[in-house]
């Protein structure tokens, strides 16, 4: 392959190189290195789908057409995010937006590719891994990869929470990763006793890490209720009430469960 360059007036001063040339060279190198890493796995499969360039295209793959007004809005958002990453390939939030828009257009493989790419950019983030966990579980039917990504999201989320512990207004823990993995174990492995135990353990892990995680307690209480362990269900619903005593729905559920015939 031959590369041709057409050079007219060239300023080779250090100032020019530092201000104009080096940032562009660095951007190209960054995106090239990341692309190489990204394409290494399943490279043949991705090559057949059009390669790296297809990351930056948007095509509706939903069975129903998208309303015209929404379509125009989504395409505009995609172009903005696309421009962002072409100007600076390190813009994680813009990559995440591209993946979300591909997901909105039912392009599951495209969303996967974007979020896997985002995970290379920010290996310590939790959002892209959590999105991949959900995508692999619900759309791509790959429980093993779903589990791996949920576990990575939880690992990163806990590391972040440990970092901000003691801050004046720390963000709440993102319970969706724990709940997602819980549901994966519960529904994708219904006949695997170890996975069913893991469905409980992942919720307890989150509660141990953040004892005030009331959403996880609600899910755990509901799990015990749905699987017939009424005493445990009552126990955890009452834990929820300790934090949210005004929750009328939970109060009513506790009363209903207590009125049931005792288990022998």
C-alpha cells in the first residue's frame, strides 16, 4: 500500500509541532492501538461485519420503524457523539452514548462492540461492564459472558465506593449490577443449585458492602417470598421497613405474609 502526501507550506518549528501536529499524531496512535486491541478478539467475525468503521454507523434493526421525530433526534445525537470521538477518541461518555443509541436501534452486536471498546478505554469503570452484562444476558443469550461482565462491574463499583467512602455526599451504590447478576443466576440457571445459592449470595455481598442498600434488601425479601421461604421474606421486608418506615406497600406485604399459615 502506498501513502501519498501533498505538502505545501510547512512550518517545522517546535511550537507548530507541539500545537498542531503532535495532538493529531497522538490521537491517531491512541485510536489505532485501542482498535488493534479491540479487534484482536473475534477478529474474523468483526472483519466480516465491516470492521472497526462499523462502530461509527447507525442502522435501525428493530422490527418496528422508529417514529420520524425520534429518528431525527437520535441520528442527531449519534452524529454529535461520533464527532466527539473522532476529535478525541478518549471521550468515554461519548462512546457510551454511541452504544446506547445502537441499543435503542436494536443493534445488539453494535452496542456490544461499542461497550467492549469502552471497557478497554476505561477498564476501571463499572457502567460499560454492567451494560454488557445486561446485553449478554437479555439480548445475546450468552450467560457466561454476562456473568463475567456483571462480576467486573461489581468489582469496579465496589472499588469506586471504597474510594469515595467518607465523602460528604457519596453517591449511592449502583444496585443494578447486583440485581442483574442475581436475576441471571436465578432465571438462566434454574436447575443449578450452586447458581441458585449464588443468586442469594450476590445480594448479600452488596448488602454487606453497603448495609444501607435498601433496594437490594427488597429484592432479597422478594426472592425469599417467591421461593416460599416466608420467615426469611418477613425478616428482610422488616429490614426494609427499618430504613423506610413510611413504605405502606412493604408494611402491607409483611402483614399479609404474617397472616399466612405457618410452614411445618
